[in-house]
C-alpha cells in the first residue's frame, strides 16, 4: 500500500507540474494588439455543501474578477435541467477611442446543450475496439439526450465527420464505424527513430491536436450555450519507452556498448539498459513540445468557453499484453504520462478526466449533471492593457455555503492579420 501511495503522489505531482508548465506556456506568446472589444462569457456551476445545484441565484449574487479586478456582469442566464432561462442579449460593448466595434450578433438558439465528441482513434488501441464502442453506446444512452446538439469527428481511419446535428441516428451510425488505430508498443519499438524520436508518434499527436483546434475554432462561433468537448483518447507521450528504444537502437546498429564489468574486471560486451548514453539527446525537448501542444489546445478551448472532458477507454491498466516485450515499469510510466496529458486538458478547462477507472456510467452521469445545470455570466473586460494576453478569472457567489466551479483563465484571441 505504501508503494501504491508513493506512485499516486508522484503521478499527482507530475500532473500539477505539467499543468503549471502548460499555464506558463500560455503566457509566453508574442503580444498581439487586439483592435476590438468582445464579450467574455464563462460557465459557472454552483452547488451547496450536499452537492445539489443552486438554481435560484440572481445576477447580483455573482461577483466576477479578472486578474483580481472586479468586473461588471452585463449578461446572465440560467440553464436548469437542460432548459434555459433569463436569456437576454448583452448591451453593446463600451465605446473606446481607437477601437472598432463589431456588429451586434443576433441572439442564437439556446435550447439544449452542445456536445462535440472527439474520437482520437489514432490514439486508441485496436484490441480495445469492442470496449470503445461500448463506451460510445453509454455516451449515447447516458449523456446525449433529445434536444441536445452534437457533432463527431475522428482523427484517423474511422473517417467520422458529422457536423452539429440533433439527429441521434447519426450517432448510432458513427458507433458502428469506430475502430482503434493506435500504435502498439511493438510498433513504436520496431520502427527506427528519427532525429526527434519516433516520427510516427509525433505525426499522430500533431494530427490529433490540430484537428481538435479546428473544432474549437468552430465552437467559438457558438454563443450562450453550454459547450462540452468529449475527448476520447489514450493520451500522449512524445518520448515513449525511451530506454528500451535506445537499447534496441544500440543492438540494431552495434554502435553503443555498455561498460558493464564482470567480477574479474573484464567487460562482457552486453548492452546496459541503464547506461545514460543510451538516451537519445534529440528527445530532450519532447516534454516541452507536448506542453506547448497542450497549451495551444487549452487556450483555444478557453477562448471558445468550451469545457474538455477527457475519457481514456482503457480503464484500469494493469500492464502490457503478454506478447509485448516491454519492461513493466517503463510501460507504467508510459501509461501515467499519457493519462497525465488528459488530466491537464481537463483541469485547465474546468472539466474532469475519466482515466484509470472502469465505471464510465458514473462518470458520464456526472458530466450530464454538470452540463445540465449551470449559469452563464458575461462581462466586458476593463483591463486596458492589450499586451496582457492571459487573464485569470475568479467568480464568487455571495450566498453562504455555495461552492463554485468555473474555468480559471482565458487568452485573448489574436486579431486577424492585415493583408499587405
């Protein structure tokens, strides 16, 4: 039990570290000077100490702070049990010298919720295809209800691309097409690595992140509705099985030998997997590259006021398959790193990560509850500094015993480039 406790503490510390690094990466961007003022909206879930949603709050019960500075709430709505109330178009943005205001957008249909289901089949195990389809049947039964709008896209050979629709038959049709196409450990180990590690691993991660960002840009155009991004994937590790890959490279090309000494002082000529020279120096930036990708995606999600709920269909992971020749500890490190990437996506957008657990029904019911009961508050930022790209958000409720869940930050959107 002590060993398990230490592993849990280490995993938690890694998630916190990765989330912190991602948050810092969100700040390290070249400043762009926006030429417009836009309404900032955020979803707010308020529950009492017993976990029940508080549905009778008014606009005056909310206090919103951006970077610690109070903001005036100009728009407010309540959605309870999937039905929306108190919907009103916000007032025009405040006039500021030198700022061009966009035309006022018409009020959009605010009935129901919006779910975007992201099938990252490039990072889903083929052997788990049956389990994955069962998960999606539960999503259909427990999460997506009549009146909800949903869309589905896949990253790989499942070839699913369904625009936002109310037709639940499209979801049933998509489930039949879903199939895992992720790389097995053997596939990663047997392919020679390039200058930046396994090239196929990086390519697949790039496809997944770029596809997700494209979807976020579409969701950014939808206003006054609860938007949940259901992210189904096994997660990401850009430098998987580094020690074993280095050992295999040494054995394959015979250009590295260990200095393992026998008792008589002689060398046996075998490869020492613990030799630090076996680690490919070109992969030292793999963690930084992953952090950058995660930061870009969470920025896009927060701009779109979209919550990411990540789900790993593998459930509880015990160890590698019997036919996979991989060290147990290295495999568990790979699983932990990939699941930590999913935790970061959820944590930084106000969602939850359903990883390392088998009870998907309970998790889906929680997501259903969070997306059925919520408030949406909006304000025009009074921060005059356009170089302050990342803004922290804090929402307080004056009623005693109220517990608040929100996204904690957003990043200003870069203005469109001017043609020369």
